[in-house]
């Protein structure tokens, strides 16, 4: 079964976005908890793209964030 992400908002390079979406599919296959998925994504992003990344995974959450220009995406 193929899973297609729905991008709600994004402000980043297309290559980075595609990397994130691919790693998200890997994480969903390998891990059971939202915390493990978020931790994996954060680690992968920081290894490749440096800086500090914040990853929020889950159905119900509230947030108000500021972000560095070109470093934001929201998808499900």
C-alpha cells in the first residue's frame, strides 16, 4: 500500500522536504510510538542538515512556532 503525504504548509527546499517525507515512511515502518518516530526524524535531520530541528508527531497537539526561514513543513 502506498502512502501519500498531504502537505498543509511548507517553506523549505524541495530536496529537504522529500528527504523528510521518505524518512517519515521509514520511521512509521520501524517504530511503534510517536515519540520514537519524532526522535528518529530529529536525529536524521540533524545529522544531514545540521542545526537544531524540532519534530512533532501525533494526532492531537497544539503549537505556536517560529522557524528559521526555509526550514518549516507541516504534513500528514
